[in-house]
C-alpha cells in the first residue's frame, strides 16, 4: 500500500530531530509514498523530499499567541486539504492545553508521536494521565532508540511503541568529509548546540585537566546556542583562548569531524546522538558518556571508541588521555569506525520503515 504521509515539524534547521525529519521524508519518498512536510517556523536549511508547506511565513513567523493560533488554524486547513493517511508528528509536546486542543480539533487522522529524546516530558505532556489518554489511540509511537522505547513502555504502559534509529547518508558524509579545512593544530572536537544539557563547560574543565594541552592538541567546540557567551567567558577566565576554539555552526561539520583526532560527547542526556554516528562515518573514533540514550547503541567499547561511566568527568578525562596515548587502541578504533555504522545507513533504515509500514497496513 502506498501512503499519503504528512510530516509535522517545527523547522527544518538547527538540530538532530529536524535533520531526521528531512531524511525520513527522503526515505519514505524512495519507498513510493507521497510525502508532504509542514513546518511551523520559516527556518528551512536541511534537505527534504516532497511538498513543503511553510506556515512560518504567516505574519513573518511571529511567536505571539495570536500568530500561533493563526498558524494552527492554517494547519487544520492544510491537513483537511491534504487528507493524509498518516502524520508523523516531530513537534515537542510540552503544553498540555495546546495538545488537548490539537488532538480534539486538528489531528483527526492516523497519528504517530515521534519521540526524539530521553526527556519524555518534551513529548508527553504532564501529568501522565493526560498523555496516557491522548496517545492511547494513536496509530503508533516511534522512538529513536531502544532505551527510550523501554522507558515509554514502562512509564506509560503503551504497547504500540517501536524504535527506529536515525539514518545517515554515508556517501554524502564521506564526500563532504574530504573537503579541506584550514586549521594548523591537531584537535579533538565536540559538535552540537551550545546548551546546558551538553555540559560543554564541564568538558572544558575536563580538557584542561587532561594531557592534551601538553601534547599541543586543541579542543574545538563546533556549534552555537544560548551558552556561547558563558563558554567564551569561561575560556578567557581559564586562559585557554589559544587552546579552546569556538567555531560557529558550519554547513559542513563533517570536514571538521574528519580532521579531528576524536569526537567527545559529554551530554547529560541524549535521544540518538547523530554526531557519534557521523564522526564514525568520517573514520574518527569517539569518546562518550554512556548517557541515556543512544551512545550504548552506537559505540562498541574499545572497537570504535570508548564508552565512559555516565557523568564521571574524571573518567572522561582519562578516556581522552587513553585514546591519544594508546596508539594500538586508537588505530583499531579508527579502522573499525566506518564499518561500525553501516547499520545506520539510508538503505538499512529505509528497510526498517518499509517493514513498519507494511505491519501497519496488515493491522
């Protein structure tokens, strides 16, 4: 059966969930389904496939309550015109009243709640009873990691939960990884939004305590976000201006990943950390906390990187030192990095979507 599928997302720029929405539109189109995307804000940078309906142009994307209400009315009209068989909802759902109204008046279709983070309160409005009622009759709930799936099942008692990981375009990443960058020193890298959950301030402290400085290896933080000024002040306070570089978010982060000695992830929590898979696709070993969720489903300890006790920053420092000092370990992880992420290729994840939609059709 060929579906007419709507993908609802706040924007197509800025984060892993938004990039995943664009990639999923491509996978579903490749499978022969008719796809349209609805974005709520006028912020489109990632590639996608299908018809794009940009509601963010309404009143120049104003975030006033009146403008938001207007966009949701337009959304209701759009969905009525498109009449999809299925809607994948990538939005955060942390306002109970809004979600009640949307599910009562707008979402009169087969719905799937796309859960992209271990922070379930972002995707299931509280109190719990509201979400149990709202999503009990949904066609499905799709999480981005097995650990999140188990948490949803345990906390909400839902049985219609499936885990499908994010896909990566290996060929495109490898092509972009070959682009030359101009950076004179060796470096390790962290990539992502400069937000408190990434704990980049503590990563800077861990780096300062490591042996990397005496080995003339810099720390590069690639991204942007609300913590940028605080990080900049911390770097100045510690006298690390020469050693810790803040690089604005780049349209081609893969060239930076490919040229790094290793990629470090120090997050408090994740959903499915694409940067780990992307770094490994660039043949760059990784060092990461075993945080919830995702790293343990990506990293094979001592084969493509090091999985560190969650939130143990001393152990994170030691892991960075070990990866740089132990040449045999480093080379082994570097050689195995690329093959270790084949399971997240476009073709493999496309097959998972094919199986999932076939199962829905049979039900």
